[in-house]
C-alpha cells in the first residue's frame, strides 16, 4: 500500500512547528498537520507571506518570525515559541536555501551550512526542553538526495568559505550535515532516555521555489528537464516528512523518502543514504563543532559513548 495523508492519525492536541512553512513543501506539511487537528506554528522569515499562508491553511495556525541566517533571530524565535506554549510535540526542520545570492550569513557562515544546518541545530537545541518529556514527540529534519554528492560532512575549512553560496558541493555538504545531525541527535536522545525521537526525510525532486528563484542560470536548463521528467508537486514531496512526523511505526533514526524512480517521486518509504552519513566519528565531530559555532549546548546532553554504533537503516 502506498502511504498517503489518508494514513495520518488524528493530530488533535498536538503542537507542531514547521520552519519554512510559507510556501512549497513546508506549506503542504503544515496544511496536512492542521487538517488533522494539530495546532501548527509556521516559522517563517517573511511575516507577510507567513500570515498569508496561515490564512490559507486555516485551523489553529499561527506565525512566528525566524531568519535562520541569524542566530540572534533563531534565539528570539525560540523565546517567542516558549512564551506561547509549554510543550511541543513536533518540530519539522524544513526550511533551507539553495544557491542564495548572499555570500555569508549574518554571523559570517557559508550560507548553506549556516542556514540549512546551524540555524536548525540551534533552534532544535533551544526548543528541545519543550519536547524531551512529551510522549510521542519528534524532531524531523529534512535532508536531500543531494547529500550523496558530498564525500564528507562540513569541516572547519568549509564553515566560512566565500563563494560557496553558488556551489553544488556546499549545498550537498549542508544536506549531509542535516542527515548526520538527525542521526547523532537520535543517539543522544536515546542515551538520555528522552521521550523524543529524531527522524530524517527527503522530498525527492520537487518543483518548488528553490529551483525557480535561486538556482544559478547555468543550472536552470538542467533542473527544468529533470523536474519535467522526474519532479513532483510539493504536496507529493511532503509525504516523506509527514510520514516521518506522524506514522506510529516509524522509529528513531529512520530516514524516509519517495519510493519511485531514483527516489525522486512517489509515496514515502525507507530511503538509502551515503556511507558518509553513517560515519559515527564524523557525526560527533560535526555536533561538537556546531555547539562551538552556535553557542547552543543541549541541556542534559548525554555523554558521548565510545562504543556507540551507527543507526541501522531499515530494509526497503
């Protein structure tokens, strides 16, 4: 049976936060959760677009401003969320940039790494206190097929690299970092005996604004052809995220994606990932570097275990 939103259990009573929810996959994710009764916080950089999205979705939706390119904005958004609610059942780290026009974030980081990984690393750490003791709570981090182009995760030399804002390699490293973060977070949550689990998903190939608004001119003809043959609408691309967020059979450390040709489209099934994404030493190194760069240290963080084993992926 192909998994669809019809399989989603009732979300009444749950509080969910979705980053980048003013359009594309984030909007479809937020819409589906709200349709099932969740109270959904749309975390958006552009408040006008966020409010318009909330009006379209309806239900119990609200908006919080966040600019993941600014650690100060991330902290302010986390404070605002904590002011509004004393619990969070679901955090969907969905927002991202691909080939942005700016060279560095407000804090001086290469933008793919700064927004796609560090912004979400900081946000998750600042909100985890609202989730840790909530039964069934989940952190879902959205990765990408592009993680496979990266031979290794971001290292110190990649953190502030100028020119990476138009680099396929830099984008791939940032999405590999998303997947490595999700897996290391799961290990630490399990070590700490937390109620929360960490899950990752990727959307396959979707015709969203990332391609139309931000792709450099040289890539647009290639992306247009790929999207025409293998792409899918944002609603279909949101299915792996939604299954990761709501399916009671999904376990911590899982990684989901489309099940069709080359994992580009069709449903939501266990996905394959690169060898680099399963490198436990690299996961720990990325975690420690991210703490230093963001200044966010996860409360009650479990001590690193030298005998930790990598997460075993579910067979397809």
